[in-house]
């Protein structure tokens, strides 16, 4: 059994490029483009020492109540991603226009940070304590 997040963004083509460039993702299912030009489905994966993290993504489709996060409004979901180097991932994401909400900082579970990407999605980045070198 698995649970895979499916996120909506305002510009899926730009988001695909951004997640590849700043999160190290790879596109694992090429975008399905709808007749109106919007991306109806795509899939991305990030791989590291902790395994693979996968998510699906599409342009927003308000007519079926699939909407991207709105600026200034809280997020209903936070995407938790285990990474090998929190500081490096934060640097890449913030360098690409993401907003740092918290950290990087050490806590009992490892090194953590919270970042909001340019598309409004909130990422909780965790470098587990066992993966850290003193």
C-alpha cells in the first residue's frame, strides 16, 4: 500500500522545470496535455539514500474543484520529504525563489526546515538524525 500526493499548481510546465532544477526531481511520467492546453497529469520523483519520493501534479482545474494554493492563505497539506542534506536543499530551493518559513535547525528527529515553493506548496524537509555526520 502507498499514498502518493497529487498537487495542483497554476503553471505545471514551470513547476516541472522548477522541481527538476531546484529539488533534484526527475519527471517520471511525461505531462498529459489536455485539449485546452493545460497539463492534466504528470509525475515526478526525487531519489536519495532514503529511497524514492513520488508525487503527481497537474494544472489547476477549478471547474472540478482542483485548485492551486492561493497566496496569503494557509496550506491544507505539508509535503514531508526526507533528504540527505537539508541545508543544501534549502539553499537550492530558496535560490530558486522559494520562501524559508523555518530552519534549517536541529531537533530530536534530525535536521529540519520548512520551505514554501513558488507554487504555494509547503515542504517539510527532514534529514534524519541517523543520516547526519557529526
